[in-house]
């Protein structure tokens, strides 16, 4: 009984030792399979970018922590067609396919130890554009880009282009959107069908980046994009307000204007100011030859009349301040030039407003 007991104990110790050795020794071979992102054969295949858009250059790498790939013979194929074979060819670049198509990239590695390992990676594409819309004011028919001004509200609308496994476009409202500002996920603004979000600029005037990831509910279709938001200062431009044609937004006054008629009206356009709720939040400080005219504090226009029998110029300055969004302030100026010494103009006796 003692011998049998000793034999059983000896066998148990041997089994425990062999099990521990197998788990701890890296040279013990395992079946070639993978669990999640962990490769049990020690060879991984990766691509960058992870979510390519159609036509992007995609770099595919094969990596290993268990064998020296620099001495291995590596053969790459794309949809079954060989695209490169060489010793140490650990990376290759391909073009991402159109939306709805896929590209199967396979790699066959013959290691220096004589083993052959194969990996396959499927590249699918999708795209998403981010369209910014700011709350800043621009004049009618303005054809330029409406810049994001300090403390403006910017609305970002995602325009995804993703297809399902049957090649049919996926309804944007049936996608999952993950919005991130810099490194912070905007949890309350992300989720199913949340195709847009609005962000108001803070008192700390600094740029930020919005990152967006879009996924189908089954996770098979995905895309990502980002947009940099760089706040800037608002601006003021002056335009002639014609009694017949209205404000001539096609040409700004510039540095000076000649008063060729007995009176002229000038309108100031506050570019970029948040005027969505213009309920007394905008103040206009008009100065004529360094004299402030408080009676024009709520007026975006000024009426100038030329004195008769005189010539010269007057300096017109304007500062606009948004009293709610205190970072929104701008100023500009121009010169009003007049000459009535030769009866060129039958003007009034003074400059009026």
C-alpha cells in the first residue's frame, strides 16, 4: 500500500510539473488560432488606418513576437493575386476598395524555423463627412466660408456613406454615432441615430478637434472622421446703403469713400457675431473724429451729409460688442472724403447722422 501510495503521489507530482512547464515555457507549441486581438501563434496582421475611406492608401503589416520576420520568406496576396514576395517583406501598401466592395489581403509567412503561418485580413470601406454650421452672422448672398467665431455655437452634421452586407446604403438614422471632443467622449450626445450635435464655444478661446466614429448596429460597417474647430475673431465691413437698390453688399467701402452726393448712408455688417437672439445684446460705438455718439448705440447704420463750401475728410470708427458673448468684439474704420468748394455738391451745412 505504501508503494502504491508513493507511486500515485509521484505520478501526481509529475503531472503537476508537466502542466506548469507547458503553461510557462514559451517554446511549447500551440494550435494556430486567435482569440480577440491575441494571436496564439505569435503572428499578427494589422492595417492602418483602421477605418479607411474609399481610395485611401492602406498599410498592412505583419508582426511577430515569437519569430524573426526579417529572415522569413513572406508572400502577400490581394483577393488571391500575389502582390509581393520577398525575405523580410513585413509591410505592404494597397488602395482601399470602393464602398460596398471588399479586399481580402492574405499573407503567408515561412519562418526561419521552417513553419508556415497564414493570415487573412479583409478591408472594407466607408466614409463620413462632417458639415459644420455656425451661428455667426454673414450678409445676404455671402458666398464665402462662415468662420467659427469665439463663443459661437457650431452645429456638426454627419453625412455617412455606409452599406450593409448586401451592398445597400444604410439609413443614417439607423447608425450608431460616437462623438468625441479632443480626448473626451461626448456620451450624452452620442448614440443610436445621433447624427448631429451642437457645441457652444467656451470663454477659453482655444481650438479643439471633434472625432466621430460611425458603426452599423451589427458592427460590420464603420467609418470615422474628424474636424478641427479653430475659433477666430469677428469682423466688421462697411457698405453703402443705396436708397434705390438697398445695401450694396457686392462691394465694401474699404479704407475711404468719396461723398459724391449730398448725403450717403453707410451700413455696418458684423461678420461672425452671434445674432440669433439680437434682443439688445449688440452695442454699436460710433466715433466721428474721435467723438463718441451715444445716440447711435443701437444703430448698425450711419447717415452722413456733406457741408457746403468746404473740403476735407472725417474719420469714422465703429466698435461692436456683444454684451452676452463678451469675446465677440470687433472694430473698423474708414474715411469720408468730401469737397463742395466748387459747388460739386449741394450739401447740408454739416455732417449729420
